[in-house]
């Protein structure tokens, strides 16, 4: 048994807790829809997850009615247990799932049962003690396949659910990352891509998972998909966490560029490929690239003596809404999407745009005079108000010329000479 993968067998009752709650066995099943009561689900889940011990009536009352002051909690619990037993008897009349003790209840451990949580946890622990890479990754993959989503999501607000939910989610992500490392060494890139991509559905803010997907795509020579995944990762991480790409993510992008941009000696060919990929309108980039572009344009402006302007667009709700409320975020996100469209389509080709914060976009306007910058602001403001008349947000614009670096006396003397 030591070296066997933990999995469900035919003669066992199978209890699903990831993504939904369901008990199945003998060709029959009980799920949340057929149970039709969150309280009954809570009772079954609590007793099963504490199956190694007898659970006192008071403990169950505290777990099920945490904030409620029932006039007769013991009677209400007795009624719940009766309803659960009735449900079980209807589907499996010869089996007793919950046993009654002296002032306590207990799951019948003589019943052959296994849950998806046990499969994940058991295989994960076996992977941790296995030395052989092929067996180790097999355990990790078995653990990963058991995870279908959050632990008991319909009753996730219960205080006793939260620690388990956090534990299993963390265990799952650790298993994915560990398996991806082994699969990469074994050159199983398709499987590596699959598990990392699926895991991103569970945690879309994990940069490590994006790196795993991009690595796998590059190794499979799926360059277009790798580029799309990189851009998606940059946008999502910046929009939700306000962070720029890590050195590892940037390194993967540089690796992608080295592979895709094979040596070409003909400048005409290079220019043609650049022009074909450039879109009309302003250029949207992450803030890290915007900073580098800013420095380059600043140096160019100082060298050529031309003016460049910065424009900041700030989105605000039309009325007072609590900044930490969902209503506030809905208004902001909607308006930010709309002003992004306006900026990209109504700024000039060559202007550079980046998201600066949750409520702001910043734009670089090269070779631009103050009067021209004011016209640009007016054009975008008018377009936004015309196109999105029902928007629940207002826009605030500010423009400022890039400040030039003061030159030293020696530099000024050289320039005059």
C-alpha cells in the first residue's frame, strides 16, 4: 500500500467537496441540489471531516449556529440529524452513515468512504517522501486531478471551512508548481502546459503559473500563444496587484524574442516585419516599459530641443461612493475600460499610454506643443462624453511638459562654442 496512488475504488462511497458537495455510491448520489438545504450539507460535511472522533452535541451546535441564538438548539440539531438519516435511507436503506453516542454523534467509519480532499492530501504527502522523479510526479498529478475548485464553496463563509479551504488551495498550487518543475526536466511540455493553464483558472494572479505556461509554450514552439500569454499576464497582474513583470517573467519574454527574431541581415525585411505588426493609434504598454520610453524620449527631447508633454487621466465616480465598495470598483473598472478605448483610438500614432494606478492612465505625447496638448485633451474628453453619455464616472485631465535636466556651466560653454 505504501507505494500505491491514493484513489477511489468501486466499492467505496465517494464524497466530493471541491467545487461542490456530493456523495455517491452504488449507482446513486446525493448532491446539493437534491439535499436542498445548506444546513444539512453543513452537518454532513462537519461530521465527515471530523470522523476520527465523537462530536459532542454542543460542538455541533457551535459549528452550525455560530451567531444564532436558537431557543432550542439541541432540538433543532436532533431534527437535522433525523432529516439527514432520512435522506441517506432513501438512497442507501441498508447503510447507517451517522451513529449516535452518549450526547454525541459520529461518522460510521466502518463504511468504505473516501473524499476528493483525502485523495489530494494523501497523494501530495506521498509525493513529498518519494525520491524517484517519475513516481513523484505521478503522485503530484493524482493530487492535482482531485482538485475541482474551492473547498465546499456554497458554505465557504463558515468559520470552520476557511482553514481547510486555504490549506487545500495552497496544497494544490504547491503540487502544480512541483509537478511542473519535474515535467519540464522530463520534457513533458504539453502536460506541463495543461496543468499550469488549468491551475490559472483557480488562481489567475499567480505569476509562477504564468511562467510555467509560457515556458511550456516556448518549448513547444507555440510562439504566438506564448506572446499572448505574456501580455495577458502583464495586464492581469498590473491591473489587480499593481506590479510590473518580475525578472523571471521578463527573462522568459527575452528568451521568446531571441528565438522568434532569428538573425536577419536585410534591414528592409526587418522594417517590413515591424510595420506589419504595428497597430494604428497610440501604443499601450505596461508601466515598466513606459518608464523606459519616458527616459528615451526625455533624452531625445533634450538633444533636439523639442517639447514633450505628459498627460494624466484620473477617473472618479459622479457621486460619493465608498472606495472599498463593489459599486465603486464597478464604476471605476467600467470607466477605465472606456477611457482606454478612447485614448488608444483618439491619441496620435506614436503617443504612448500606460495604466498608472487603479483609477489613472498616463500618456506620453512626443513632439507636442502646449496648445496641441490642450486640443488632444479636449478631443478625448468630448469623445468620452459623446460616446458614453450614461457613464457613472467623470474624467479629470492634467498635462505638464517634461522638465529638462539642468545643464552644467561646462556643458553650456561647449554648446556655445
